[in-house]
């Protein structure tokens, strides 16, 4: 963003006069604000992929390349194992959804 370009606006940011606790939001004005395509793309990818993958580069930088990759592979192995356990449990109990699997394995809530 150049210095001569106006700042990006978002309908999710409150529109206030700068004072008070934000109760004086003008929703009519906020509904007509514009958001740039890059911001929309980043927000959608963050929602779809999740915050974990977005923070992965920083985690690898902080842990170091060797330890970071090692921890990443360890977490991948644990995920593989836990998904395998879920699949085996679902096959053994002959259920087709995660909700039904939880109910069959743990019993009814209450």
C-alpha cells in the first residue's frame, strides 16, 4: 500500500466518534465500507486453513529448522495415529459419523 492510497476499510471494524465504549456504531455507514481483495483472500485462507498453518513459519523460525521439522514430523505421526484409531473404532462399531462414534464409544451425555 502506497502512502497516497487511502487505508483499507472493513465492515467488521467499529465506526465510532473515537470516544465511549463503541456503543455508538453507525451500522448503516459500516455496511457500505470496502475491503481489498488481498485482505479478503487472507481472511478466507486463514478461516479455511486455520491459524496453525498460518503461524507455522514463525514457529519454525523460533524452534530452528532441525527441531522445527522434527516436531512437525512428530505431530504428523501423532495425527496419523489418532486418525487411524478413529477409523478403526468407527469400523469396529460400524458407525459412519464422528458424532455417532463419540456417542457409541462414550455413551449418552448426562
